[in-house]
């Protein structure tokens, strides 16, 4: 799939761009911590959909999650920033 995006990088950027009133701060924090990444949490993408049900402004991001735009590849490295300390995770998903 061309144009694949990361939940720990691009999703964070898109949420920050939409966060005019600060109501997405918790979502941003969760994304930065890898909470919506399926390799770190088996229900990551489903959790994002649950967490964003009450935000009609995020319907496009929700559709992208559902359509696999944010499906990271198992061999990809992902950087998760927690308290300004980058931690690199090697994602490995069972086939």
C-alpha cells in the first residue's frame, strides 16, 4: 500500500493540526506513547476509534484508520517520544 502512515508520527501531526481548542490533548498523548499502534497494543486501532467517537471533526482520520492508511508494516521501526526521551521500538507482528 502506497502512502502508509504511522500512528506514532503522522497521526500525531494530524491530531496536533486539528487541536485548536486543546480537546485532543489526550489523543495526542496516547498516539505519542504508541497506544494506537497495533504492535504495541493489540487493539490499538480499535481503541483510537473508540476514543474518537465523540469528535465529528475527526471523521476523516477515523476513515483513514478503518481503511488501513495507518497500518504500519511489521518490519518498520517506530519512535515513541515519552517525556522528551525517544525510545525506538522494533515492531513485530505475528503473521
